[in-house]
C-alpha cells in the first residue's frame, strides 16, 4: 500500500523549494493554495487534510532550517517567506544524483552543463517529469544532504499559533 501522504509531502517540498528559489532573495508570501491547489474550508471553517498537510510541510521546512518567514497568515500562507542560507546553498550545489532524463542535446556549453547538474535543475527536471518516483528520489536526496538532527544555528521551532 502506497503512502500517498508522503508522496504529497515530496511534491510539496519540491514546489516550495522551486517557488522560493524563483523569488530569491526577495521575501514573498508563500500561499498553501499555490502549492497544493485550491481548497474550500468546510462548514466548520476547517481546511481539507491535504491543504493542512501542505501547510504542515511549510512549517516543517522552516523548523528544519530550509526556509524562514515572519509570520503565518492563518493556515493559508507564510508571510515574508525566503530560503535560508542552508536552503539556498542546498539548491545551488552540484548534484551527484543521476535521474533518468531525455537524451541530451549535442554538447551543451560548460556553463549550461554545470547548471544542469545543480540540485535545483535536478528538482525542476523531477517535478517536470511528473514521476512520483523521480520527485521522491530527488527530494529524499536533498533532505539527506544535512545530517539527521542537525538544525542550523539560529533556527527555532515555529509556533502554529
């Protein structure tokens, strides 16, 4: 039996990283809806569990030092979100991951070739493939780059208010 919530977690992490990378170093509002899709709260004002899980993923990434933010906007968004130094360096580092990809075009320039080996390029490729296996492999690789239990200096647990 597949753990679909974990597959959703990997996809959410990939989308969050790419969205924050695209706006780096500017701080921006990171909306859950942009990552997990639209959601209508039920008659009690509660969001769908999928929406809540995506918000939880955002908080988890902050708790583990990959992103920072100023405040939450309910459970709908993180205000003033930005990649931390750790997150930025992780995404721009050269990847040793070998994802299966379409055949390369004839000899790209050295700078294009080097960029295509970065973690962020690998993440884009995995997400673009729509393959849950490639997304899981790529995100697992990224998260494994920091030793378990290591929280960067200055990272503090996030309150959910």
